[in-house]
């Protein structure tokens, strides 16, 4: 039985992907591992690079760019997850890994040891840091609730980052090196127990990008497992600054929040509160996307 199945979704990240794969293959430890790269219709030669330089990696060309969940599910299905019948035993663990990450040599071994020692954990993630050493706040989160939506919308989470009341979504009131149970880790490095995947199913493909990891963690916790933040392992995340300046990417973020709220809160939230959440997402999303579009237009015009 395979210990670890790694799925990496690539979209025009050839150089970052090469570096990521090099760090994965430099991993230390006594465990079996296999990597699948699913390419989301890149036009930078990413797939050709993988096939030429890493022949031991399974390289799959997605038939269309269906988004992060869609491509990850292609990779997970290649290991038998999500199939009614499979001739091969499922891997004991699966890892969603972004191509813009760099792993230290012992990262995989340490994360696997954590999962082995804690059978109640359905998913776990390390401390992700940006190239400047600052924390990628997405690596430990609470589920977006009506209160956290209001606090973020009013800017209270930024004004009071040390407040357990106002800063509950990104948990900025906790020390970065504090190991703790969380609602969700991030899909850039999300190790999930194979048994949990078999029980809750694959990623929800309604999420094009963003939100799919929150939704998966939500279902994993509903099924009785815990989700764990493990800061003893530190992974570098070259989070795309360019994507944050892309209005289409920003729009996808707010669309994901809308899908998550509709899916998990509509049936149990009073109608006025639910409506307020949707209005808040719409207003904040519209302002953010509009500002991002204007800034990008002015930048391109200046060049």
C-alpha cells in the first residue's frame, strides 16, 4: 500500500513547479510516495518539462481548465479515490500541494509521523511562510461564520488582530508557533487521511478556486475527524502576487465565499442574517474587484 499520494495542480508555473518537485524528491524518510502532476491547460511548457525532467512523475493533461478542485480530483481519482471500485488499495494519505511551495527535506516525514501518531486527525497542514518570512495567514483558519463575515467586512479583524473575538477567522491572536486544532488548513499543503477521503468524498468542483479546502475541511470535521495546524514543519509558499492583482481571481474568491455560505449556512441561519452575509459578500466583493480592476488598468496604462 502506498503511504503518500501527492497531487500537484499546475497552471503556467513551470519554473516554480520544477523547483517544487526538486524539493519533494530531496525528501528524507522511510515512506513510499508517488507524485501526480495535473496540468490545467498551461501554455508555458509545464507538462513537457515534467515529462522530460521527472519521468517518475505521472503527468496528466486536464482536458480543460476546470479549476483547482476539478484538476485535483483528476489526480486523486488516478489513485483510486472517489471510485466505486478499484483494483488497487487506496493510499494511506493524500497531499494536495501547490507548485509554488518549497519543502524542507524532513517535511513529509514529519507530517506523516504526526498523522500516524494522531489517528483522530483527518487532515493537517504545516506553517506556511512567504518568501519574506511572514506567515501565510491562510494556513490556519476558522470557518467563515456570520460574525466573522461582519468583523472582516467592517475591518475589525485588521484593527484588532490580537482579539480572540474579532480576529477569529485567521486566528491572528494565536502565536504562529502554537500547535492547535483549527477548522481548516490551506490547499497549498493539505495532508488528508485516505480513510477520510473515502468517507467524505472528493473536492466539490463547484469551487473553481478558493474555498474548496474550507469545504473539504468542513466535511472532514462533520465526519468526526479533527484538522490540525502543525507549525513545527515550515514550508515556503511563493504565493502569487500577480494573481492578487487579477480582478478575475478576486472575483473567484468572493464567488467561493458565496458558494460556501449557501452550502453550509443557508439551512441553519436566520433569513435576515443570511441575507446580510450575502449582501456583505456582494458589496465587499464588488468594491475589491472594482478597485483591483482600476489599479490594474492604471498600471497597464502607465506602462
